[in-house]
């Protein structure tokens, strides 16, 4: 659904509105209902598994929590609401948060009463993106102390996009199921057991694939099978692009494989790019379980690791590994005072088209802080800039890697099974003495595997 | 006993070729048959035999009813997709030569573009011998004719050094011919080799322009004895050879499991029969109608039929070798790449026009025409000639 009848008109109206909002400048933002307090800090550190010492100051990544409205029917307005509404009306109905950058002028102390302001940032677009054509909308929120001194600022950016018409190229459901008869069942049964079975005449021993009821050489109907070594080479292959085929996402490779045993079979060659497949390439069998009833013998390059051909195998061990239990996802959402149902109500989350409840952004930033301070104990953070990636769903595991770039910069990457969930740049203040976030006192939360990254400097 | 020279094609008929006929397949069949019967100077009541493809949706008795044919003495269906095309004429000729029937109409009619499209993913998975054959392939997303042909094309390229451009030259030739055929879908729309190369991948190594179009339409062919044909208005187009054939370890379109993928042994078999029956050689035909669902198989057919040696077709076709003014004009009507995809039956009609001397892109001094049916499947072929 694009629904944009007059693209130029819409663009002009968006630009005009953006200019208007920019003119308004800074205005009062969401109220901070409670002073900075130990109870909320404790809820937060317990939920996120942060073991730092935050007796006097609040964790910097908590800054937005102080102005979160809590469980209320009407959410506070953002500085970009009118633009977001106009984008919705113009067909840019999709939304995805892309960036969140927090800059900390100073850490806030327990007992301080904060106030927040907001201002519109900018509108950039239209841009072609992986999600579809869209506009990036940026706004800011700032926090001030009782003396009207700014303590922190946050940039928040979303992409509002026109959801692409489904091309139909994406596969739906599983592959086409084979018909299985009396003469072929042994093959599919074997695949389920992880065996590539080749029919063998019980009288003359001739091998045959595809199998059949009568040996074409000696006409015996007595059948047996051998289990193939699973090694072979590509005799010929194609790369399928079009049309869409159930259960497959193009481009994909189909090949005729010459087995070492002297018969040929057909299957997909996975585990390498289509352009890396060639005639004569050695391949080995792997078994792709489709469901309880069907397992497909498949092929990968012979030199590929059998078990985990994906990148996960090459990944160094994570510095922080967090099982995303439903409790973790819900407890952290509530501890950051984020009561959006997609973070705690599984049924509702699924009804909205997501796989499950997922981690909220305030928590993701908190975990970046946690990883950074684990790598640099006692450091004082100047800013955290987060680029948001795939959702971190309940049931997944978040693996966080920390890497030092220079004396004051860390890169933090949090990945889940779907890919990168956050990639962050954390900047450390240079000369200030530590005022909080002292080294964690081991042991850490028992369900987590913590590993200090040594010698990374 | 032989059918050679005893029977002739006396009439051809067709509907228009389109992308959306707007009428039922049975109506297309009835219209094409009536057109062919009238072209032959006959009436439906003269017809006593009907033959079609196993894949055709229109039962012989349904066509009989629409045409008001009083009774049939012979009816038959030929299997294996487009491989059936010349087989229908072979069955009709056998029936006429043996006295089982006097006038047999062969027909094929479908809404192959607006209705069921063969180019889409095949989902057949019945527990019969054919369904089991498909079952070794469909779960891997190996589910379209383009993909099945591409598998052989890749091996052919590997063995003989043929390139995508060699395949493209076939498409360029067919579109050149179609450009001057007012009945062709691609009338006045020739292509260049560069356009072929730039067309998108369907199944690498096949580009879009390596694949024939999809069409709605119907074609019918009237077969009777040479004697009777002599009394009819059109000059008889004599069936000098008619053959069907398979190869070793033949499968529907997946004969990959033994032997040479860079070959089409079923067509080799049919070719040998055709030359034997007709007593002719490749040098004796002035034009060939080669089934062109996908360009690579035109090259392999030229080799299997003996027009050149294995691996030599790319030299045979270069410099316009199969174009209207080349050494062997192939598909002067534009073939299925250019005119229409009527499962090979429109090619038989073109063979008849070339022998009659009435084609829009007429080859000079045509005495014998070779016609082939779909390849990769069990196939068939004809040699048609002047009487």
C-alpha cells in the first residue's frame, strides 16, 4: 500500500511542517514524576543484572526512565507527533526506531528533581531503505537539574516507511512435499535417520537412484540399500531466481550431484554463495529437517564445517551472554517504566505481528552501559550512541561483544539469533575521577556467563 | 507395413494467439478444429477421428459434441507435455494408414497464459510413477521447466564451451522472424543480442529471453489419406515420416541420472527414425521447425538431428545460420519464442504452410520440412513434404 497520490505535495507539506516545528524550538517535555531515587535504581539494576555500585548516583543510561510516564492511558506527546501523523496519513505507516544517542553532561545524584524538555530535530527523506521508501524523523529530549543546568540530552530517530507490497518472492511455509510410495519410502525414512540411502539390488548388487521396484539389470525384485558416504561432486547446477517457489527464497542453487558411489542425486547446495558453486566442486551431504515427517538430504561445500555453517561458529566468545527469558524482558521493561504491551503481553505482541515480546530500547541502552562498564570498570561515560537492529525476542540469547577502539571509545555490539540487535559507540570521559559504576562485585547473576575481555587494549 | 507417404495434412486451423483469450479452452478447441476442417474443404461430419495431448483439458467427446460430429471411430491421447505435438499427427497418420479412420483432427487448445501457467512452480506430487519422479525434485524448489532445462544447459556450456550469447542468438533469430509475422505476439518487436544479455535471470544460466512466451490459443491439424487430400482444395502436405521416441533412463524432464546431460537422446532416437523412414538426410530439408521452449535445446536438437556434430551448434547458428536467409532457416514463423506457445502445434501448422508455399516468411523451393516436438521429455517428430 503506497497511498501517496501526490508525492511532491506530500513532500512539500512535510518540509513545511518540519520547518514550523523547528521554529518552535525547545518546549516542556514529559514531567519527571519522582526525584532520582534508590528504589527505582535498585529495580533497574536488579532487572538488568547490573552489579555496579550506584548508591549515590544513578546509572547514566537510566536517564530517560526519570521522565517515563508509567502505566497511563495517554502517552506524553513527542516533539515529532504532528510529523509522524502526517507521514501515517501519507502512506508511510511503518515505523522502526533506528538510533538513540544519549549524552551525559554529568551523572545525576540521588535526591535530585529533574525536568525534561523536547525539541524537534530534522526530517530527512524520502530515502530508499531496506524496509521501503521512507523518512527519517529525529527529535531530542533534554533533562535539566533544579538549577536549570542540563544534565543529559537524548537524540531519538525513527524511520517512517511505506511498507512494501509483498513481492511474493518471499517464501511462505515449507517446501513442496514429496509423494512417497512403497518403492521410495526407504529413502525418506533414511533421511530422517541421517542416512543417504541408495537402493541396491539384493541379487546382483547394482546401485540405483532414483530407486524402483525391479532391477533393470537382472530383473530381480529383491531390494536392499547401502548408506552412501555422503560425498560427491557437482555434475551440473542452476541458480533459481524466478518464479517464486514454495518454501524457497531465491536465489538458490539446485544441483545434480555425482556421488562417490557412482549414482547421481539432486539437491540444493547451501552453505556458500551461488556464485561460488561450480561444476566439479566437492560437496558433502547434510540433512535438513523440515518437520517431523520430512528430512531432505542437502549439500554443502566439502570443506565447510558440517555442524554450524553459519557465521556464529567464527564468533569469539561473548563478553556478556544474557538469556532473554520472559521474566528478563518483562522485568526490564517495567524497571525502565516502559509499559508498552509488546514488552510484556505475549498474546498481544503476537497479535501485532511480532514473534514474541521483545526487549525495549531503554533496556538495550542499559545493557550497553553494563557491558561498557564491565570492560572499563570505573569509567565515567560521556555518551552512548546506539544503532538499533533486529528485535531481541524472548527466548533468544543476547550476546554482547565489547571492543576498545581508543582511549575513550568502546564499540559494543549485542547480537541475537536474527542478527545484530544493537551496535553502539560508548565514549568515556577523559580526566574525571570515577563517581559511580565501580567494578562489579562478582559473582554476577548466576544464569549469566560473564567473561572479562582481557588484553584488548 | 509403413505409414510413409500414405497420409497427408489437408487442413490447418487456429484461433488468434493472445495472452487472454477471454473464452473457455473448449471453445478455443472447437474454433481451431472448425477452422482446420474448413481449411481442408471438409465438414465436421467428415471427421471420424480426434487426437489430442494427454495434457489437454478438452475431451475428444466434448470436441465431438461441439462440432456436431456424428460419431468417432478413432480417438487417442499422446503423453508427455509438448513432446506430444508431432505424436498426435503420428497417431492420426497410423489410424488413417491402417484404415481405422478416414479424417482425423489433431488439436491442442489452452489458456496457458490467462489460466494454468506451466512456467509457475509445479506442485504435482501424486503417488503414481510420474508424481514420484517429480518428488525427487520439487522439495528442492526445482519446480519449473526453465530450471529443468537450465540444468542441462549448464552442463552443455561446460562440455562444449557454449555461452549465454550462443543461446541468445536463437532468441534473436526467432524474434527477427516473428517481427514480420502479423499473427505473432511479438510482431514488429525484434530484439538484439544485448537485450537478451540484459534480460533478467529466470534460472541462471537462462535469461528471461531464453524462455518462450506463455500464450492462450488453439491449433488443429487435419490428417487424411494422400488420395483423399488430392481431391481437396489445398495441395497435400505429405507425411513422409512420423516418429515418437524416448531415450535411456528417460524421465519427464529430469533425465539427469545417467548418461550425458549435454545431449537429448530421445530426440536423437526420433531423428534417426525420421531419416530412416523418409530416406532423407539433413541436407534434404529446406527449413526446420524446432521446438523452442528454451533456447539451449534448439542447439542440442540441431546436433541430435544431425545438422551438425555434438558441440558444433554454436558455430552452426552464428552469423544468422538459422535465420530466414541462413544455411537452415529455423522456425520462419518465429517459433514459440516469437509467435506463440501452443505446445508445438503452431509449429506443425507452419511446416504445412512452408510446404504449401503460403507462409508469411516463405523459404524458397521448400520440398521437405522437419518438425520436432517438445524436448527434455519423450518427444516426437515429422518430416513433411510436397506430393
